[in-house]
C-alpha cells in the first residue's frame, strides 16, 4: 500500500505520544465518540499511522499565547517532530483532498500550543497524477537560448504608475543592454491606467523587433493573474497570440484550482510569485515550510519560482533562501520537474559570489535585479551589464573589486550599492 508521509513539528503541554495519535486519528477515521461502522478493519485500512517521534528541546512559553498553562516546570511545552503516514487509498491524488485531510484540521486540534508542517513525502503515484512544469529549468533555457550562466532579469519599475508607452521605453533600454528576462511587478495586472492589452500592444513590438535584428529572444512575463479563470485565460491568450513567451502568476491569489486550470491550457512559461506566502511561514513554529509548499505548486505546473536571495531586502534569512534553492533543485521524480529558481529581492550583483559559492556552484537560476538594475547610476543598461560582470567574476573566482578595475559598470554598482545595498 502507498502512503503520503507528513512531518509535523508539534508543541503541547501534554503528552507528545498521545497528541501524535490524536492527530493521526482526527485527520482520518477518528471521532470524539465511537460510531456505527467504525470497525477495527476500517481503522486498519484507512486510519493514518504515527511512524516516528523525534523529541526536540521543550519551550518555556507557548507558541499560541492563549494556550498557556500553569505549571511548576521551567519548560512545560513539550516538542517533537512526528511522522504520520496517510494511506494513498484514503487521500487519493487530488491536492484539495491532500490539503484538507493532512493540512487544515491539524491547526485546530485542542491541546496543541504550536504546530508547523515541516516535511512531506509524496509517492510516485501521487506525483505522476499531476502535469508538473511545462518548461522548468531546461525549457526556460531553451526558450531564452541562454546556457552556461544564469539568466539575468529585471522588473519594470516603478511597479505602478507607468503608462504602456513608458513601459515600452524601459523595455527597449533593457533589451538593448542584453537582459534575458523582464517581468511585470506582481502588483501589475490589469489597472485602468495601463490595461494588459495596451501593455502587450506597446511592449511586444519592441521585443519582436529586437529578436528580428539580433536573433535574441528576451522573455517578458506579463502579469495575467485574476481570481476569475476566464479573465485569466483571456489575458493569457492576449499575450500568447501576440508572440509573448511568459506570464507572472500570483499563485496564492489564484489558488490550486486556478493554477490547474491555467496549466492545462497554457502556452507560456509560468513565473510564480508567492505573494501572501509570508503569512503562512514567517513564524518559525507555525504554518508550513517552503519544502512542503513548493511541492504542491510544482505538481500544478510552475516553471519558475521566486525564492528571495542572499542579503534580501525582506525578512527571510540567507539560510532559508539557500534551503529553498535546494528544494527547487531537488527532483520529485526526475530533473524535468524542477522549476527554475528565481533569485531576487534587493539583488544588485554584489551577492553573486556568495550565492554561487553557497548554492553548490550552480548557475541554473534567474537572477532578478529590480532596483539593482533600474537604480544603477549609469541607467538600466549599465545595471544589466554590472550584474553580468558580477556573475562572470563569481564563476571565475575573481573578487568583485579586482574584476571591477576593468569593468566600469560593476565598479559603479559597487560604489552605489556596496555599503547600503538595495532597498
């Protein structure tokens, strides 16, 4: 029999084993009183099972403040990682069923003073039931024809307020500077001052003209997200029919159903932005780990996944980014199901050496500079060249300051961002 294994990090002032058994029971066959039909055979076949319990250091204070207890112990809140196996026969291969059965109810269990989902192992039968990335790492490289180095990308800035014509002007400067990828900011979808269709009409001639003159296809990811699947598909078709290559997808806003609907019909590279993700994970003892979260979206068809970066301008520490990078690079079944990691958030090139050194010396990534490109003192074009030069130095093992002696754009970026970074 195949199983889906969930690892929960639980915290309770009570007995860990009793709480682990309660989670396994409540999430499958258990009720608060015996009921007709609840036979030993049914439980043996359909109930989740606690496979392992690994104790952790206890806490002095509860993670859920309202679950505080009176105790004479200095550290009354017991903690452990518990592995629970759910029969595939019970869950099936639907992601909505998986998250309902194995995710949702755990957080409402009485007696838990904290809980976080920190691991998930899916059997091949579950993985094969979903399409996975249409492009992924290999397809992103094939469409862009970029090999042997990171793709270098930028974000149209300001995030809001530019007209379609202004957007086309910035796009032209970026493509002429040699950028590989451009994206709408995740907040840019279909505003009245710059509707998607008008942006496509303004931007696509710039991209197509550049491709015709140089042979270089620059990927542009237009923001097509909408809570209405029909609207989203109209947006998708506007981009694809105009010769576009990619789309920004705000995956949490779409939901699992919206993403599945899009993937089945998509002709574009799907670039995932995880806006709202921090609500689910920022507390280290609540919510869920990225290692779990990313598996679901990869199954549904994400091709590129934004995961912050070294020295990010937001809250996430470097170790979390590096773990997320590793998660994206780890196949579920084979290398074709890996999304291209998108390194962003305050990146300007200065983080390239550490990123390369600590990610296993991989160049399979999209290095995304917003302010680090658009705010370069020499202009966006110089910003693109500076990041390219930083990665050349990183891969060659040459210190940035040494490489900058013969590369003016890199030298300018070190002068501008080297002490303060990009915020």
